[in-house]
């Protein structure tokens, strides 16, 4: 027996992919102040905790069965509110942590943008072309890191509906990879909202080329400006 040329056996042998939603963590004091957080482990603010609770009714409608999150406090606290509210399991991994923003961490974004020929502004336009001063990883390495995490979700939670709670820059890097966009599209893929959004992984081959940490042959290394 076949359907559109595909045998029943072939259909049964096809790996069942999970349904995956992505969401940014809720607000911290540094978000309100317009500071770069990166790897700095900031907790949710009272406003952020309240926002996570307000998000629950919308998330409940998605049929989430598993929540995965970054190990950063702000993501863990957001995900814990969701997991407890839904009564579903929660797992965390360093793979989903925010990109290391090096010397920019703790600085106000408006100050970074005020520098003549702002390096931060140029990085936002194409993080694959500029290194963050003092960062331990390139944008390409961070992108590969979260792709490996997504590969693990896809193989571990087949057929389930999963919510991944992360950070806006690492999720934007993931979005570029899933859509096969160059990193020059990074800024357009940033989602400021903390509400979940669904992503398609049906044709993802997880084959994005990666530059290892410290490999700078394709990058422009500049001092902070």
C-alpha cells in the first residue's frame, strides 16, 4: 500500500520531528536599563516575573510537553514559571546560553552606539564580520553551539511539542541558520517579544559551517571603538 508513492513502511520509518517553539527570557533590571547582558548571570526583575506569569495562558494553548532552557538565571527562572504553570518537565543546558559579549557586557547600548564608527553597531549589522572585543567565541561558533542543541532536541523529543527558552541574540543566530540566511540578516531576526514563536526544522541539515573559537581568517579583528 502506498500514499503518493510513499509506502506505509517508509512512512513509519520516517523520524518524527518535534514541534519546537522558541521564546526569549523575560525582563531583567539590565533589560530595563538598556545594558548588554551576555554571559553575566542576571536574575529576572519583579516586572519580568510578572510578565512570565502573564504569558502562561498563551503558552498553555500550545500543548507544550517539555521545556528546555539556557542555564542562565534569567532563562531558568522564566522557564521554571512556565514548567510549574504547565506541569511539564524542565531541562537546562549551556548550549542555549547567550553569546559571550566580552567587553560590552554591563555597558549601556546607547553608549556603545554613541562611539564614532561604533563597533557595536557594525557587529549588529553583521556579527560574522566583526569580533566582539574580549569574547571567548565567534558568532559562527555560538551559532554552531545552539544548532547542536537543536539537533539534540530533535533526536531526544521526537513527536513532542517543546519550548526552548533562550536569549535574543543566540536565538537570532539560530533563526539565521534555520532559514539559511547570512549573518548580515541577524538584526532582522531579533525578536524582542517574550511570547513563543514556532520554528520549522523539517529541512534543516544542521550543516552550517563553523569557525572555531580563535579562528579569525574570515573575521575583521578590531579594537574597541
